[in-house]
């Protein structure tokens, strides 16, 4: 494995500096404060500025079509992460765009993609149902053909970003009596359609997600992606991207695993805690000189480094599980001040461990629970059989 640094050309170094100048101007402390207060993980002004500056198109377009090359894509990703750009709505958009390109009609592509590139149009995911858990194939949201339209009824949970998006990438059941996985059809549904209601839900970490109700929503057939009852094939690409089940690029210019963004925040919190316990207190003593503190901090650092080094879907599990395991340790190391939220804790640890503690359980649920990903590893990588959940006799 080659751990050498990438030597940037003069042009690439200039690109990095322009990215930093742009983000320094637009991603301010006020943007980050407002994002934490709303839980939206999205800032429209920042997003539209990225579109106007060509950053969104550069990130999403193929290199042959005017997009960034691999080095500049990586530079842009790392700088966004360093500045803590509110990102989740752009993430769901980027997951869906390849399916629109591949399965959408020319008219639909022309309607959607230009607005994606300039920031006006964002896309969210309509998968999970209130009683469906992580198995999206148990879809009960119905789409019934009515002439040139479809009429959709049902509900979806955890449609994060729906209140900031123009379209939802929606999985529906178009043949209730059909065989599993061959009775699903995908649509890109305009969220302005009559009959759609979006209700916010705030999670324990303060983020906002949504439950979306569809009541007699009429959608023209041109918003269908792929074949009728062929939705599972349309969904596979976005699902694999979200799950991190993908090939590793030979140039190494990509995240080791799908949860690297979350892991980077965990690493920042660990660094802040280490700096805090290494500073002398009012009595001149450092908490780090306590062997118990040093042991627990060292163990947390070792766990974190191992998780950040795990590739692909392994890293997705390792990072989420490690966040759950070390967040309580970090709070114990710091003592009572660790329970204070960000603003109140600025004098000590900056509130990072408190937020990490609340965020960690959610990171084991995003895109499917840790149990789902462990089954993916068992079946698709280790070649084991499907789990048998029947009760023992």
C-alpha cells in the first residue's frame, strides 16, 4: 500500500486555494450555527452559490463532460469536509442523479439535470415505510395506472431533506400480487404535486428528517424511471452507492469507506478531547497524567484508527460501531462538562463529545441498520447463507 502524498501541480494547487477561498467566504460560523439549530444539514444560500460558481456541476458531471478530474474531485471533497459544509441533501441528490441519467426519458433528464447542476433542484430518497424497517422491498406504497398517469397512495419515513427538495426518488408497488422484487416501480415524483404532505421529525441528535404522506397523488408516466415492475434494477445502483458496496478505484483517490465523512468528525472530536486533557488545569495538573484517562483515551484512539482504515462496507460497520463505543468513553474522560452542548461547552471541549454521543446511534441506522450491513458482509463477501429468523422449536 502506497501512503505517499499526492504531489499537486500548480494548477491543482490553485484549484485547492480557490476552493478554500470560496468556502471561507460562504461557509461561515453563522451557517454552521444555523445548521446545528435547524438540523437541516442543508443551507440553500451556500448550495446556490456552489451552483453559480460551477462547483456542483464540476462534482457531478463526468470529466469528459466538463466535470472535475479525479484529483480535483478529491480536493473538493476534502475541503468541503474540512469546512463542515451542510451536505446531506446534496448527498442524496448525487446518489439519484446516475439513475436519472440512465433510466430517465430525455424529457425528464432535460427537466431535472440542468437545475441540479445550478443548485435549484435537489433530490431526496423515498424508500423506508413507517412499518417496513430496513427492507425496502416490503413496499406497500401503491402506484396504480390511470391512463397516461399514475395515482400514488402511501407513506414514507426518513425522507431526509424532502422539505428542501424538488423531487423524491420514490419506490412504489405496482403489482401487489406479483413476486417479491418484481413488483416494484421507481418514480421521480415532483414534491409540489397535490396530495403530498411533508411533516418534520427531529431525531435525538437534533437533525431533521421527514415522514411524507401521499394521498391520491397523480404523476404523469414521464416521471417513471425504468420499466414497470422493473424498479428493483433501477434501485440497485443508488442502493449500492448508499451502502458503499462498490469497487475501489485503483488510483486511491476516494474515501476508504462510505462513512468516512462521519469518521472524520469522530477524529476531530477525539483530537479535541486529547488536546483538552493535555492542558494543565487551574491546579497545574493535566488530566492526561492520570493513567486511567491515558488508557481510555489511547484505547479510543486505537479503535478509531482501526475503523478509519477499514475498507468499503467493513468500514461502514466499523466506523458506526466505533462511534457508539467510544463516545461514552470520551464523555467520561472529560467529566461533567462533556454533557454540555456546543455553545455552552466552548470554554472546555467545544461540545463535540456530547453531539457525537447523540449522533452515534443514528449513524448505525443510516441507509440500513448495522445488522443489515453485517448480513451483507456475511452473504455477499463471506459467502454465507441467508439468516434464518424462524423461532427454534
